[in-house]
């Protein structure tokens, strides 16, 4: 079962990384950087990732977290209300309202290390964070659509 708050996992990661003599650097590695994503479904696969970083000679590991803020949920709900979704299906707004239960929780963690010009990444997230991202992407995608109401003359 996947927890709905990754705080204890983060604490375990911090201790494990320090125990391997590797420093942590608070930073997020974005999509514009060439990356290789570590894929393993094992619950403790992040430990293998840290051991790979050590074997590669990494002197530090980047670490990033996302904590859901009340303002994030409020903005999302406002944007969902502003958009004209089908009134018969208010699932998006219901899902956004449910996210209030997760305010203050860590929903996403990313570890990374550089090796031979690439960033190797380990990422994990909760189900609620994945739904939050889907809703944000949906709102962003919808708001990017331009409707031209001018009459063609």
C-alpha cells in the first residue's frame, strides 16, 4: 500500500544518503535537462538508486519535494470553476475539493545525480499527487486554447 504522505520516506532517504557519505543538494531537475529515469517497482528501489550514485562516484545527490499547499488547491479549484466543464460531470471539481485532505503532505519526491553529462533520476509520488498533476495539466491545456469569437467578414 502506497502512503498518502511521503514525509517518513523522505526522512529515511536523508538518513540513508548521509549514511553513505553523500551530500544532499536541494534542487529539482527539470525536463529540459537530459535525464535517465530509474525504473523499479520495488518499494526500496530508492536505496539501490543511492547505491548506484555512490558507485558512480557522485559526491552529492539532488533532492526535491513537493508539499501540497492550501493555495495550490484554492487556485486549482478557482481555475476549474472558471472553465466551462460539462455540468453533469463535476468529477474534476470533486477531486480538487478532496485534495484539501492532503494539504501539508509531501506528494512527490525526486532524487538525482549527475554522471557523464546525464542526470539520473529517481521519482516517486502518491496517488493524490498524480491526480493533482492531471488536473493542473488539464486546466493548463484548456486555458491554452484560444477561441476566436470574431465574425469572418
